[in-house]
C-alpha cells in the first residue's frame, strides 16, 4: 500500500524567509496530493492540492511542486508571516481509493 | 452553510461508559470519515463511509463502531470507553472519494478517566 514520509518534523524560519516542506510517496499510481494546515487547537484545513498531470501549482504565497519520477512533492511558502505558524500535513491517494494516506506532519515555527 | 458539524465539542467519560459522537455535513458529500488525533501526533483513520449505506474499517477501528445514518450523518460510538481512547476526534467529508479534499469538523475533545 501507499506510504507517505514527510520531512522535516520541525522547521524554524525567520519571518520573511521561505519555508519548504517535502513529502515522498511510494505508490506510483497515486495521483492526488493535498496539503493541510492545522493551527493549534483547530481543525486541519485544505490549503492547496495538486494532481499528477500538473507539475506546479501556486496560490499567492504558497506553491506545491510535484516530481512524479522521484515520487516526491513539496510545499513552498514564501515571505513567511507569523500566521503561517502551524502544523502542515501532506497526503497522497489515487482514484477510487477512499483513504488519504497522511504524512506525519511538520511543525512550522516563524521566528519574529 | 455550516459545513461539517460535530457534537459534542468536549466530553469526559469514566472508564467503561459508552457514548456516541455525532457528525453531520450539509455539503451533499458522498464520503465521510472519522479520525483520531493524539497530542502532538498525526491523524489516524478509525472508520470511513465511501457512500451512504457502506462503512469500512480504517487503521485503528478496535473499540469503535459507526453508523452512516443517511447521506448527511455519520456517527461514531464507543461502547466501553478506555483511557487509551482519550484523544481529539475529527469527522470529515469529501465530495467523491478523496480527490476533492476533505472538509473537517471542529473536533470533539474526549477524555476518559
């Protein structure tokens, strides 16, 4: 079955700098890769997703890139702000599979 | 548009007590899910319902039962609560399978003493 590994487990960056979180997956048939943000004490919320027919997707300060050959995808946050502090989860799945396979999460700390 | 509504938000149970966590969505989603999240940890799937009338076990189903009452509602029951079931429980729904992203409820914080 699918396995998703996420790195790093904790990432501390200076406010205004960029942050990159990387996930690798094992199932080459996986074709949908969402990213969720979970603020302390809150529910996870979908922030961006990408399908395997696209190599990159952007939404303002966040972007996701996908390398199907290497089976990894990454979340990029530019010009980080204090409100970006949260735990970020990646996930992967494929058509007809009703379960998202989750990474373990990355705690992002934005230093003032 | 409320999205996914979970009740209760907080609950304290004694070991051996039973309770049902309720979840309802108003987005006409086909699939619904129950997750648990232990402190500082990731999400673990307990049960899911791909569509009305079907339920399947996830990663950690022991000690739990579910009912997909109709398309809107998916409940999680703890028959005999144990301290190991102390956790935050999230219900989620998605349009079709997983390919349109999950919408999560606000969670139920359960403590078993």
